[in-house]
C-alpha cells in the first residue's frame, strides 16, 4: 500500500517512472498562463519589499498567507505543489533577511539562536494557538521536508510540476513515510530519475 512502512524500493521506482502524465505537453500548453500568474502571485506575496519597516511582521504575514493558501478547498493539488516550492524559497529568503537585520541591530538575538530558528518560530506563530509546541514543530519540520522534495523535483522549471500525474503525490508520501526517508542517497536517486524525465519533456517544449 502506498505510504505504508512496507513500501519497497521497486514500488518507489515504479512510482518514479509513472510520475509524468502522458498528456503533459497538452496540459502544460493549455494551462501555462494561469499557472504562471499563480506562481507570480506567490512570489509577490512572499518577497520582502525593500521598504518594509518590520521584517518579522512581514514574514509572519507571509507564512499566514502560505498556510491559508495550502488549506484552500478550491486549490488544485497541482497548484499546491507550487506552494511547497514557494515555502522552501521564502524560508531561505527570510533567513537571509533576518541575518541582515541582526547585523544592523534591528533584531535582538541571543547566542546560539540561529536565523533559521527565528524563521521557524515565526512559522509556528503563524499557526495561531498551539497546545503542543513540540508536536507542532515536528509537523512543520515534516512539511518543510516535503516542500524541499518538491523543490528538488522542480529544479530548473517549477511550473512543470503541474503536469506531473497523481503518482507524484504518492511518491512524495512514500519518500516521507517509508524507511527510504533515512537514506537520503536513495531519495536523491529516485528524484534524479524523475528529473531526467522532466528534462526530456522540457526539451520537447523548447
């Protein structure tokens, strides 16, 4: 069963081979404009303006926007993949922005409190009331792992994520919930196989 601990390596290989849908070129051509506009909106809503007076306040608002977007009932799963990529990209940008603020003395910092930890704390704060902070942090870490896998899969052309079949969702779940999770070399091997298929599709488009 997909997503169970009993999922074996051959099953994951089969998922990787079935990720690209047969009508990928047709789907991409028909939805390219809508997908691009959605991607551009994500980037705009999560990019810190140069004149922002309070970086932390903007970051908190951006995380709340991403959180609300992910749980939208009307959001197709294909577009949710782009939200995962946006989440990975924005956390990296936010870490760099906080580093700049710390150097300028805008953020009070304590020894050992890294920029990434500040970003994750803001992500937690964006969740609202949290009864169990430890559990919530584990859940966010799992989400970030999933987002990083989507980002790795999207490498070179994020918009092509929308033409992957439903097997892509199963692949991400399998990589997260099986013993393969502890073997990053195996994870990268599977993702590399999918990326090679994507590269062939991209060559056809260009």
